[in-house]
């Protein structure tokens, strides 16, 4: 019996296998999706509009049916299982609270639908309200709550019946920046406390980096990379991921030398850059270099870097704790360096010319994206 339990725990809660989705029989919204979601994991599906992430979530919820392939939940194929039989909690961007019910009745509803005993219902409702710090709001109606309060109640309703899985579709998209950042931390803390599995959809990269155990980056219906946030940021698999996750300086050129995981790329202005070869093709092929703004060193600090280039300051943007310096580098007029305010010299001004340096380990070379 113990061995069976261990096997059950090792089995991923969710399995997509070769899942495809098309609405017209020609255009694939999701292409050959294969991914596992582990029990207790917080997985975020991230990508631009139309990339297929929400369609994946809707197939998992049961509101869409895969055209082909297989989705398993807790070891069982659920392709044709209706949504109400999947025992999944769902949180939408528009909250989807019943306006004619009080907050407490909204939370009672999923428990009553599952025919739980009355005493258990009241205990769970009280516990769910306390979890989202809304203990005293049970008698109010949704329209009497702020957006952030409504989102807390929507989250409590999704968790009150203790589902194995909670799906969240852009749940913070309607909130202002400060409240959104606060709710990100609250959701993350609740997830860690309860250990529930979460699949979260967003197009906000900062939100994904803040909250997730892993992030699956979508583009044109295909997962480009699925990794931990730090890995996605520091080691993007291709040019799309490098450009979509975090801020990125892109420099174009051609591969001159490539060997042992390193390469040398000659830029359009004739300069040469040593880089890590992340996804480059043969010598002579076009390449895109990716450099994060915080990895750029200026003037004296550039001396220890293998790559040194001439830059002309175009603009300084003060942002409190740091300054963004927009400069012209190798035909890119929007090259950004990001420096802590303590390291910025007061006499720096637009028109200044300087040397910038970037270590080869902090430059990644990719095959130039088509188009």
C-alpha cells in the first residue's frame, strides 16, 4: 500500500500529451502541446495575446475540447468530462461573483452544490473568509466591495471546497498596479500555505516572474520554453523568450566563429562581440545578441569586460532607485543601461560619449528571428 501511495504522489497531477486545438480545421491555436504539471506546483502560462495560453486553460477547465491529443487529471483522461465534474476551482478576471448573493452565500454555493453538511459548510466559509482576511464581509453583496475585495472573495470561493487544482485566468488584470502587486504576493502566500496546484494565465511577465514555480512561455500555440523564472530570465532558449521575458537589448550581426558553446558575432557596424552560443546556426548566419540592461558596465567599470563598445548617451530617465540610460550602440538607438542611482555620475548628460563593457558570459547569441 505504501508503494502505491508513493507512486501516486510521483504521478503529475496534470498531463497534456500531443494536444492540438483548431476552430476552423486549418489554423492550429495550440500545436502538439505536451507538458506535465506536478502536484502543488504553481505553473504560469505566459505569452502575448493569441498565443494559445488561455485556450490551454479553457481545455483544462472543460470549456473547450481538444481537437486531438489527451489531457489527464489525476491519472484520468478528461477530454470529454464536463466542467462541473472536474472538481476544479476557477478564478476569472471579471470575478464572476453572483451579484444577488451575499459574500457568504457566494462561498456557500459550491459547497451546497456538492451537498456538504450544513455545519461543515459554515466552518469552511468562515475559514475561507479568514484566509483572505475578509472575516467581517460575509453579509455584504459583491457590488458593495472594491475590486481588490471582490478578487479576494473570488479566490476564496475557488478554494473553499478544497479542490486539487485551481485555474486562474488573468485574475489581476482589472486591478491598479499597487493593488495588483499586493495581490500577487497574497496569492503566492496562500498557495504556499495550502499546497494546492495552480495553473495561472497572464500576459504580464513581471507577474509571472514574481509568482511562479515554473513559467511556460507560449508563442503561436507552441511552448517556447518551460523553466523556473530565474532560468528563463538568465538562460532564455531562443530570441523570442529573450525578448519577451524581462528587458532586453538586441544587437544584430553575423556569426564569425562558433565552437564549444561560445561564438563571436560581428555586428552591423563592424564591432565584434564574444558571447555564449545559446541558439546559433552555422558560421555566416544572421544572429541576434541579447544583453540585459543591468549587465552593462560604463566607463571605468567596463575595463574588466571582454566586450567593449563605444556608446553615445541619448537620454537619462530617473526612476528613483535607479537610472535608465538610453544610448546609441552599434546602430541601436534604444540600447538601455540600468544603473543604481548611487553609481550614476551627476555630470552625465545627453551627447556624452563613453565606453561600455559587457562580459561574454552575460551575452547570449541566438539565430535571428524570422520577420
